[in-house]
């Protein structure tokens, strides 16, 4: 191996080709199993289905009873010398019998613990909301089935592309071998003085053109294998190769009318759009429910406790005689009280929207437009499916004739090249005739590979559209 080749392959000095990671050789069936098992697109659709399942549960839980535990605790401290306290937190007004030069310190602790049950009795948005969520879930499931088909087609198309690029390599290698033999013959004939110098130039140009074609075919093969590895979700350092040769699959056994009927009747993509249309219609009803009344029930009950403590009530009495007064020592007293009570109650709430600034009206109009758009999307998808089926069917029919014609052209081309070589060596025809014959043979071989590729790809496309497999 040359130093340049080692650099291209990414090898460091001292390493050989054996150090490279061996390719993962897969048949078509193995590629399908591996790709469908690790498809990122399919995994994403599974998560979407689970997300919509959660939304269905969320829509259902919106109308279930709600039970809440509530608790309240307060502490208040008041120091007063007027004897009357108004709006004391948790106990309201409090009146103490205080005389002049008297004051009181009051501590109050209040605790409440209760339960509140909220139950929606009448809500006209309940049914439409659940219908919309359920339709979205069905649409997600249909979309998952559609992605299963599309992932299968993506894997098949990438595998077929790898087969086609691999089939082109021996075509160019064969053409290159012929070009080398032709150049050798031209040089031998010219050394005998029986061929002009232009023949050598033409043969050399043909050889270089074949070298360029082979290099391009090798590059396209590497690109096709990389695309196959990506659709299989393989690591970048894991090369892959297709083990199955490019051979024509069995012919499509269904008529065009049967294929169209099957594609329209059993297509998850259409089912998904139809379910989305149903969801939009349900959202129209949900928007209209914004104008209707709703009725709810509220139940509550609990227990409360209060602790009132007066740790210090001080009084400073005065005595007077003959206009003379004196203060006696201050007297301090304390007291406390506590108690508890239970209570419960029920309330019926009725809500009737009267005017919301046009929000409900515009919400109804928006939902209706989206429902109309969903209906148009269904019709557009039907037309696209019909066009796709007709295109694949016509391609499949044309590929059969193209394959037959290409094989006949290869047989004729091989004989033409043999005859042209003999005629040129005998000096009965110019080199141009041999060049044309050789190039026609190369084109016929490439055309055969392309025709088989289109035959298999069109069958895979019909399987995608109809859901029918071999």
C-alpha cells in the first residue's frame, strides 16, 4: 500500500489494513430487521403515542373529583391599654375590662385543618375534550403504523442503492480491462507501423476516462454504504456492506386498480389525517361549549382550635386625699382560655358566561377553519397517494422492458466488441469503431443494473403505498 493510500484510509504509520474495523455484512432481510429494531423515527413515533395517551388521561382527569387538604395556622400578639381590640386575626373583636393606667398583653394561637371536595356536575366541554384527545391518540397510532412502512421503504431503498453502486463497480472494472487490452493492442500494432499515432492517444484517453468512471463509481458506492449505515442507526466507525447481489425481485402481482383500492382503503397516513380531522371537529364543539353554563359542587369540612393567653394584665391603682394623690404598687394578673370546634358546608356553583370580548366567537371560527383545512389535507393526501401508486406502477412496468432490452444490448455489445477488435487488428476498420462498440457495451451494462434497481425500487414503492408485501 502506498503512503497516499494509507493517509486516505486514515492509518497511522505502522498500521496495516487489518487494523480497520471489519464491515458488517448484511442481507436484505437482516438489514430490515436491524433497521426496524433501531429506527430513530419509529422510536419517536412510539414516544408520540405515549404522549397522546398521557393527554387522554389528562383530559379525563379534568372532570374527576378533586380532594384537597387545607391547613391554616396563625399567631398574633397584641399589647393594649385601651381594653378593646377590633378585628383581631382569627378571633375578631375582644373587650377587656381595663381601668386607667392599665394594660394587657394578649397572645392568640389559631389552627385549622380541613378537607375540600370539588366536583364538576355539568360541563358541556367534557365530551368534546375527551373526543379530541382520543382522536389525537388514534392519529398518533396510525402515524406510527405509517412510519413503520416508511422506515421499511427507507431501508430497502438505501439497500438497493448500495446494491446498484456495487453492481456498477464490475461494469467499470470490465470496461477498464478492455481499455487496457485495447491500449496494449494499439501500441503493438503501432510498433509495427500499422497504426497512426492518434490511435494511441484515443486509446489512452479511453483508459483515463474509464479510470475516472471507476473512481466515481467507488465514491458513489462508499456514499451509498454510508447512507445505509445511517438509516440502520449504526455508529460512524461501523462500516456495512450488502451481501445480496442486485437481482430482480418477483413481479408485482396486483393490477393497478387493485393497488389503488388497497392504497386508499388501507393507508395509515389517511387514517391519521382522518382522525386529526375528527379531533378538529371535536375542538369546534369544545370552543362552542365556552358559551354554555357549567355547574359544580363544593364540599368542605374541618376542625379548628384556638388558644387565647393573657400572660400579663397590669393595673396601677391610685389613692388621693385632700388633693394629694399617690400611686400604689402595680398589680399583675394572667389568664387563658382555649377551645375547638368543627364545621362543614356545601355550595353549588353555577357559571354562565355572558360576554368575553369575542374570545369564544373567534375560538369557534379558528377551530372551524382548522377542521376545514384538515378535510382538505385528507383529499390532498388521497390524490398524492393515487399519483404515487400510478408512478410506481408505470415505473415497474417500464423497468421490465428496460431490463430485457439492456440484456439484449449487452449480448449484442459483447459480440460487437469482439468483432470490432478482430476488424481493427486486421486493419479493416478504424479504432473509432472499436471505441464506440466498447462504450456502448459499458452503457448497456450500466443500463441493466439501473433497470433492475428501478424494478426493485418500484416494487418497494408499491409495497409502501399498499401495505402488501411479498
